C-alpha cells in the first residue's frame, strides 16, 4: 500500500511508521488517521513483525490537528450546508473517527513504541500516549493547548497515565511538559538526549522483539483490560463529543476567525501569552529546531 501522509517500513522484526508531513510539523489531516490504522493493521498481519515504532519526520512528532484553514479538512464529516452539524460530529467522534483509528495502537496485540521529539501537542499528544511505551527526547514539548481553547481530551490517555493531582493540573491549564518533566511525572516512560533517541528506541524494540509474540500479546491484553474496566471506552466517547462542542462555542469561533484573518500565530499568541509557553515560550524552553528526524 502506498501512503500519502506517512511512511512504512520493516526491518529486524520492527515495523516503523513515520508521520510524514514535516513541512506542517506532521499535523493531522485526512487521510492520515485512515492510513495510520491501515499501517498498524499491516504490521499486525505481518508475521515478520514483532514490534511497532511510531515516529515523526522532520522537527516534530506531531503538532496536533491542522486548523490553519479553520478545520475545513473535515467539513464533509462535521458540517451540513456549510454549517456545523452536531449530529454528524457525534457520529464522526465515534468508532470510525480519528481517535479510534489512532487507538489501533492500543488494540494491536504487538507492542507499540512512540518515539517522540520536538512538538507533541494537542491531538499529537493524544495520539502518542495511545502507544504502549513512550520514549521522548529531553527537549520534546508534550502538551494540550486545546485545554485553553477549542478542544477537549480525545483519547483520555492524559487522565489514565497520570494520577488525579497531575491529571487535574494539566487538564485545566494545558501546560506543556518537556520530555524530562513528562518522564518525571510518569506521563511517559523515558526521556533521553535527542542524540540518543533513535538508539534507545531501537534497543528497546530489539529487547521486546526477543520475547515470544504470544507472551507480548498476553501481557499487553491483561494490562489493557484493567484500564478498560476503569471506563476508558466511556471517556473516549465523552471526550470527542465535548471536543466537538468546544470547537463551536462563541469563544472558539472567535479563535478560528482570528486564525483565518490574522494568522494562526496571532490566535495562539493571544491564547498562550499569559502562560508564556508554546509559541510564547522563550527559545530555551522550545524544542531545538536542529533536532530533525530524517524520513
């Protein structure tokens, strides 16, 4: 299968899926979710694959959903006659929506490692945290700026990976964490210098690939089942529904109008300037632009 928005390859029992829109920081547009699910399915069906690695090309893992043109990429799924259709959005948020397509990582019987660098924000963080193991570069920035405007948790993995105290803090503020901070609070598994990232991920994948596939599947299933019993499915139903509502409040309409008329930079500056993060962070708190993953 040829892909428009990602790359797929297999070597040494490891399938690598690379989000490949580097000029747009791998932001999510159609048909990326469908292609991603198809790539996971290909890896699951391939007897030569024992482990799956997901990464992003260029300067970022994924900077979330692309809203530079007002989210019109998805108009056929969420609008009728040019107006937001909450009924269609509700259906779009369900089993065949983007969140559930990225959740194919969770459902895969084969372990998935997310290799995170640069920006991993918004829907990009919701996606990465669906993986089984998340390894990030120290200077990665992981966050949910939509907590402040125009969204809600999608996969819910921020909630399930953090305890109540931190889950509330980051849900309400949307503050980003560096790779180092994310590892310290238990949001991700490990943080390493960018120069060591690919080697660390490769070593982890090789270790997992040495374990029988049935053993990996059994251990993943028992852990997944425990969290599913904690209401994961209900959270993933409610989150995308609320996301649709939060994308269509008067405040959200104003946010998108500003992005369309004055540019995304102006809209995000107004959103973030009081917090001094994301686009308004000092250079030292942003990912190093020289840290690039070659497709």
